C-alpha cells in the first residue's frame, strides 16, 4: 500500500471510530453500568473511550504509517506569542459563533438541544468532571482532527485548502449528534479558524489550550445558569 493509501486508511479509521463513539458509546455504557441517561458517570466513561481512540490512532501511526504522528513539524514560540494567540483565537471564535448563533436563531428559531440540557444537568457543580471533559476535548480532538487528519488530507490531495476545509467539515459532522443546526455550523466555523491557524503557525499546543479554555468557559456558564436559559449560549 502506498503512503497516501495508508494516510487515507488512517483518516477513515479515525473518523469511523469517532463517529462510532458519538453514536454508540452511551448505549454501550448503559449496558455496562445498568444506568440509562446522560449521568456524570456515563459521561466520564465516554471521555475515557475518546482517549482510547487516540491511543489506537497513535498505534496505527506507529505500526502502519511509520511516520511522525504530527506530519506538520511543531514550531516553537515565546510565551508572549502563546498568550496573544490564545486570546485572539478565543475572541475570534467567541464573536464568530455569537454572530452565527444569532443568525441561526433568526432564521430557524432553533431551541436548545435536549442532549445539551442533559449534559448540563450531569455536569452541575462537578468541577473535576468539567475540567476532565474540557481537557479531553482539547487534547483528543485537536490531536486527531488538526494534528492527524488535516495534514494527511493535505498530503493526499497536495492542497492545503482541502486539509483545512475537509477537516473542518469532519469536525462539524462529529458534533451533529447534538441534534441542532447550530451544533454543526458552529464547530465547522471553529474548526476552520483552528485549521487555518494550525496551517500558518504549526503549533498544536496553542490550539489545545484555546480549545480547553473555550469549552471550559462554556461549561462554567452552563453551570451557572438555569437549564431553561441555555439557549442564550
């Protein structure tokens, strides 16, 4: 198999595993724990599964591709650059997603996802779990979507824009299980911003930090407000 073929198989392998988790992790964990619904324990186990997927992809990369996991070599920057970049990325995503959310509300009058309401209840005042799920999202999603998938798509098609937009589309699709248009369009926008940053600056650590911060602020706000007011997010 050619190297591009190995890359394509790795991308498919990664995406299928992530989709399987989004669709079937909770039903499987219900069978194991005997507890139905999105509880704090069940939600914790689904995040463990995501770390397992990251391990499997690392294993595939090591045994089959035999190339660096991060094809795009990491660049080093001073601490001040990290600080500026995280702040700029955060507010770019915050302003962009706010505008997108307002437009979607005006066009569709879309309500809050029932799944988001359940997640908000499961996380209520569970600060360790909040940190864990935000850390999982930051590390696992960035390493897999931006660090692993994006540069391999670019190598396969020899086109940086394919890497940026296809990885962003996949990122949006992976959030479709939240069952609202906003939960697909908003991640697509964030995925595009992050992918463009990664292509230009080649630093996955900044994206991990920003992703963690964005999610953590969001879940903290969810924790502070009543679930019936979640639509303001």
